[in-house]
C-alpha cells in the first residue's frame, strides 16, 4: 500500500486532487485520521481534482455537503454518528445510487456501511504541517 509524505496543507490538497482525478463515479473514499489530521484539506483537493470550483468545508454539523458540477462529490462527516444504522437513516444507499464520488470522514464510525471496495485513506500527523498519508485501493494520477 503506497504511503506519501506531505509537508504542507497545499501538498495534502494536491495529493487529494491527484487521487480524485482518476476516480470513477460511484467511488467511496473512506477517510481515517485524528482531529486536525487533514481530512478536509484532502477533500478540498479532491474537489479541485474533479474540476469542481467550490468552497469545501467540513460537514461536522450538517453531516453531508454536496459539491456539484460536471462531476459530483458528496462529503460526509461521521464524527457525530454512533454507527452505520444512522448513516443508512440519512439515505446512504440513495447517495451511493447517484454515482457520485463519496468522501467519508471518520469512517471508523460507520465501517459496517462499506462493501469492501472503498478506497481507504489514512492520514497521520507527523508534525504541525507534515502528514503521512496511506492510500489503499487506488493510485493517485
């Protein structure tokens, strides 16, 4: 499984852009990492890599943010959910059926909702700006 080191938020975003550029619609990107690790920065890059010109922010309180354009990115934050049942209650299967790329922060809270074909992105803080990012299931372009 490939591991990447980024030394700034901009580099983390750039890696997200490279990954998303090659993802087909319907992909699920399950993200793991502590608070402040850079998951939302990675998703900002994903949006850019998908050609979306939008403001990306963490959906901590709204649970879901949708970014629409030529391609569609749906950004989930599962921090406040206690399990996959709550994700299904908000329409997880309907989101998947739309064929959008789904980026899921705090995936450890809803792992039962995944089917085993998701791209797994783990982000670990090395320093204030340094990150170790492991990507399983896809290669950045």
